[in-house]
C-alpha cells in the first residue's frame, strides 16, 4: 500500500538484482517510491525492475559497479536525470570469501574490502551532498552481524569491512544530521539469499544459523522491512544506529 511519506519520492538501491537488494527495491516500490535498481548484472537489475512494473510500480534498471567512483557518480546523475530527486538510498553491496585467515590472499582482501566497505563509502560520498542540497533524505547501509561479533559464515576481512561500515555510518549520521539527512545501518544474521539457498540445504542453513535464537535464516523480505522502517516517518528521530535483524543472534553475544 502506498505511503504518503514514500509516494513520488526516489529510492536508489545498489546490489538490487537479487537477494536483499531486490527485496528492498520491491518494498520501496510497494510503498509508492520510484526506484532506481542498480546492479553489476544488468539483466538481473532489469528482472527486478520488471517485477516492480508488473506490480504497478515505477522503476529503472541500470548497470553499475558500486566499487568504481566514476560509475557511482554516473549512477547518481542518471537517478537525478530520470526521477529528479534522490530521497532514499540503500547501499547493499557486500561479500566475503569465507576462507580461514591463513588461506586469504591479497586479492581476497581487496575483493572483500572493495565490495563490503568501499561500495558503501562511494555510495554515501555521492548521495550525501545531493540529499544535503535538497533538504534531507535517508540512507541505510547493509552491515552485518559479522561486523559486531564473529559468525560461522564470515571471514576476518569481511568482518573488518562490515565493522568499518558501522563506524562510517555513525560518522556520517553525526556529520549530516544537521542537514536533515539520517544515516543508519542494518546488521543481518545469516540471510536466505539465492546464493545461500543454492549452496546449503535447509538443514545446513539451520547449522549456520545455530547462533540465532530463532533457528532459521533471515528472509530477504525481513531485511527489507527493517530498511523501510528506518527510512519511514516513524523513524524520524532514529539516526546513527546499527539495527540487528538476526533472529536474536545479537542477544547471544
């Protein structure tokens, strides 16, 4: 159902060709927002946009390497050219290798840091000035419970990168709050994305989610619901926080 707070405004979601990003894009559209769907995989982004169109929403698909500054700058320009505003952003790109420390290579390090930290940095680098100039906005970064405590499904570089996202979120919130821009992040536990479902059966997912109080993986739609809340009018006084969406894993720390 369309919400006046979202209707006619623009949401930009990175990594929205699948998983959490796709669920987030669909959720913003269901609230009435116009959605810029961006992903390194253009065909996947177009599929997400098609799902939004089929449900009566408005969306544009675009290819973008979220770890490349020039590409992200072009993405912001394309969003403004297409929709005329940028009101919400969900910086959602991230991935680790799952390897033990002694098996990690320098290439693995660069891969994880670029995807999981640099992508959020570049997103905010270009989103924040636009929102400041336009009088406000809301950004949500996807961190991870791996950035708060060790998990079975993470590696040390991914954990460090996501911890950095949490700190960067708090810094941006403090800096831009005076401009009516709110910046928060979510910390998912194990999420039943396409990648997780393809690699692990339900029993194996349950083992990976064994440190969840609720003994299952989190659904992408449940992460998207948290993103929508943090961007909503009801969250108008919430900024600089990290919100665990983790089946209670945070309570087990």
